[in-house]
């Protein structure tokens, strides 16, 4: 069974910084993509940033230049450094991973989500 365990959310003033971490554990063969999405009540979950196994990154336009995604392959962990935070960044942030696994003897790719961590930016 695969688990994504997030940490690092909290309350910060506008202009401040936070760093989110997400560690993948369990039985899987490889990490294809890891990243972060966020969601506010009444809205759809939206992409924040992702990083592939080849270290290719993708960012939402709203966070470019402020957020940086990185990963530690040895720890199966992805990080999101968030700087210059704005009140509109307030959301529940969810870790996402697309992993290769073979739970029934056949390799396939599966999507996983963390439990979510609250980020609140006060004005």
C-alpha cells in the first residue's frame, strides 16, 4: 500500500514563506511524477507545480517566480518552497504522485493523493 505523507502547512503573514514536504512510502517500482495541487472551498482542485522523474518542472502561472518545486530521489520526497505568499494562496494543498507499481504482477501507473495540508496566508 502506498502512502503520501505531507507536512509543513500552517499560518503565515503575506510576504512570508513556507516549505511543504511530501514523502512517498510503500510498495512501488518508480516515481513518474510528484507534485502539488491546491483547493479552496467551492472551487476545483488546481495544479500548483509538478516535477517528473527527469526533473522537468511545471508551474501554474499564478505561482511562477514565487514557488519552487524540488525532489530528493533517495528519500522519495518532493518539496514545495513557497515565497512571497499572498492571501489568495490560502488553500488546502494536496500532494500528488503518479507511481509505477505491480500490485497484481502486471506493471501499471497509479495516481495517489495525500491527505492535504492547510496553508493560510493572512493579510
